[in-house]
């Protein structure tokens, strides 16, 4: 029987890559995002591979999250896999100069969003165990860098959430995994720099960065591990990176 996987942030980057990979395996998919056009494209592209439901909501909107999940048909509430992938960075400035809205957005999306989705999905997972939660944090959650106080704080919170979930769900037959990617070439920097294409491209210039599929490959490896194995916490970096700020350009 196919497991039902619930994926947030499925319309771009790591989430989109994961959706395509999951569709070829034994999963039915609940794909979530804010862009209806992209959700429709995923539905069109993947429905020949597996059964799919798409949900449009912003993870920052608690009521929208609850309403979307509660609207699922009963047979689709038997969720066994949750991938909390939705997240964003906004701005790159010293804290004293940072825009308060940027700081609030990162907490609302990266922290509250994970909590809202998990709060409504975890009870369903407990009813349908065994299950597996995968949270996407960041190298920024392990190694703070200058000008990134807000983002690093939000991702450190995700790390704590993952640890807490693992402790609390140990006797519920639900695995919890945390993945901390380093430099991944997605639309991440375009969002951070608010559409500044030149500044965004410069982030990856000279580096052989990770691609979204590198991270989604790791998620698949974790989800397909033997039942007795829980890969609890993984940091994945490109070869050119040693920490949040230590990178060497390709020779």
C-alpha cells in the first residue's frame, strides 16, 4: 500500500524536486504551496505517476493551514510522511539595520509555519503510524554568521523542534529526521535579495553548489532506510563548503 506524503514548499527548489522523486515511488502525494499555477503544473505532470492532492495555503496563516488539512477527504488524512520544507530567508544585514518585517517573516515562515503544519498533521500521523517527519533546517542552524541573526535564529529553532519531536514521538512509532543543507542553488537567494538577480547569481558564482536534487536524493535515502534505522540529523554541504561562511572557489 502506498504511503501518503505531505510536502510543504512543493512548488520550487527542494520541495519540487522531491515531489517528482516521490511520485515514482510508493507514495501518494499531498503537495502544498502558495502558487496555484505551479501546483496545477505539478498536478498535471505527476498525476500519471501517482494520486495527488494539492493544497494552496501560506504556512504563516494558522487558520488556512488548519482549514486546508481538515478539508482533506478521510482517506487522505492517513498521512505517514511529513516533509516540512517550506522556508525562506529575507534580507542580509546587521541586526540593527535589518527590516523588522523581514525578521518577522523568517520567524513566521520558518518557525511558526513548521509548528502550524506539524500541530495539525502529527495527530493524524500518530493514528496511522508508523510514520516519518523530515524537517529541513540549514547549516545556518548550526553555525551562526554575521548579518544573519534572524535567519540563523529561525533555523536553530527548527533544529530544536526536530530534537523535541524525536523525543516526544519516540514511543509513537514516528521517526524524526533533520536535514541541514549548506549552499543550494535554488531561488533562495532571489527571495532573500528580493528579486535582485545580479546579487543572487553572485552567491553561487565560482562554486559548484548543491542542487535541489542532491537534497531530495538525501530525503529519499532517509525515507527509504530500513524500518529499524532512523537517520536523525544530517548536514549536507557542497565539497567547496566547510561552514556557513567558509567556502573555496572552484579552481
